[in-house]
C-alpha cells in the first residue's frame, strides 16, 4: 500500500516524446479516458494513421472531432472503426478488416476493458473475463500476422500492448484449485464475483508470461507486453478507480 500511494502521488510519468511519423496505430476503447488521451499523444507525435476502435461509432466520431480540434490534425489521419470486445464475431470482423485494409500496424494498444460490480455474461463467460482476458488475447492472435508482416516489411519492431491493472495483486485467486479443464467454468461461478475484475487482470498476466516462455523477446519480432497506468483522472477511470480503492480497502481489512 505505501508503495502504491507513493507511485500514484509523488511520481510523475515522463511526457511522451519522440516521433511516430509514418506509423499506423490502433487504440481500442479510445472514445474516452486513457484510450482517447493516448490517441491525442500519437497524433501530436506525428502518427500517419490512427484507428479509434470503439463499440459506439457515434461516440467514436465525437472523440475524433474533439481530438482533431485540439491537435489541428488532418481529418484523414483518424479513422473510426467498430469493435465490440464482448462479441467474438466483432473481434474477428475487426481483425479481418485490419489485416486487409491496413498496410502496417506499428502499435496496437489494446486498451478496451471493463470494471463492473454486478454479474453479467458475454459469450458464455462472465463479461469482464470475456472482455478483459479472452477477447483481448483473441484479438492479439488475429492481428499478430499483420504485426509480424510489418516487422519484416519495414524493418521495425511493432508492439502489442495490453492495459493492465495493479488490482491483480488484490485477489487470492480462489479459482486456482479448479479441476483441470474447468478453470473458466469455475471462474464463471458468481460465488467470487467481488474478485472478478482482479482475476481477469491476473489471467492476462499469467497468459502473457506463458506466451513469453514460448516466444522469447530475442526470438520474436513483435513486443507483447502489459502496461499498468495506475489510477488516472478521466471520466472513464472514475468507476475503475472507485472499484480499485474498494479492492484495496478490502485487501487491507483481510490483511489485518
């Protein structure tokens, strides 16, 4: 807890610099919050094309207009594409479009995610697990050929970056004793709903660690990683922030 509050209150991340000239960027969940601000930075640093991947096209176009107004970029740079991470069909359709229409993908910022306190399902799994974990890795698998193609064709090293959360530290992962082959079925049980969000983020890390074991960085042309932004000031982050503080309080009480 002391380390968390020290990092949040007394350490300021460096202001993004450098050039993204000629590069194509994809940011999911980018009509508001962290994703939207990331797009603003990519535009400021000269990206050639940025795809705003969102569930609501209306909100996506509103974000596009706002970013264009503040950055004075050409209307041709930002494109709004539909992507619903709660639907595997939508994920597949988006990836197919990206592989066909984009000449390159230099950065894929898989920012879309959910933090909910109520139980719901999507694609036969608890919604946060579907969106934060399964669909994120499905998307990674489907766009990886384009990222690898970009690496070979343009002699560069693309990045697929997932948005993580330190909330993953605040779960005992009660489903870890699930019978072999029954992990998701056990996670879908509502018994431990209060831990679904941190569990979904922990699953991301466990899966990425396994990916790294199979594909070491010095042998793989694409960087695949997870970035934890911490608590941030944004409209979208308010719910996640309150959720995170609730988890921290719960963890502190259990540690007592």
